[in-house]
């Protein structure tokens, strides 16, 4: 992480992966207003290209259902890449079933967020900090 002109650490860079333009821009504007640098991608393939171009990305927020490469496939690809396998991934989606969350955990997501809010990616889903095996 680099420092700002005032000597404070710069905010982490977040990659937002979402096929809906409206949702993607809403997430981008919220994160930027909070001080984060944001890179956006329309789907998983765009996200992988962004990760190849920008090694400063510190967190991936991804939708689940997208064309080209969905959020689960993207998460698996990130986990399979040695240089970025530990990059935190949060799935943000309208799908909130236990089965959907289980699939996210199995793909390697650190957390799963749906319209009911953030849930741990751990087996209990009790809101504790998620830990991948």
C-alpha cells in the first residue's frame, strides 16, 4: 500500500465486478465516497484481465450471476492463481439461499453478501470473520 501526500496509508484498491451498470456504478460511487480507489469490470473475464493489469488491487467484490465468467468461476480462478490466491473475495448477490452460500464458500469466497446483509463464509454463517481452509 502506498502513502498519501499527508503520509497516511492510501486506501486499498477494490475491484467491483458486476454486469449491471447501475449496480456497478452505485457500488463504485459508495466505495469512492468512503475513500477507496475503485476499478470496475463487467464480468469475470474482464475482472481477470484487470487483475493481470493492476497488481495493486486488494479486494474483489463480485456479483454471482454474470455472463462470460460468473462469480463462482471468477473466485475459483483467483484461488487457482498462485500470485493472487490469497486475494480477499466477497460475493455480493441477490441470491441468498444456504445452497448458494455453500457454493460460494466451496469456490473460495471470504464472505457472502445478499439483500439480508453480510454473512460469514464460515460453516455457521454467524457473522464472524470468515476464514478459508
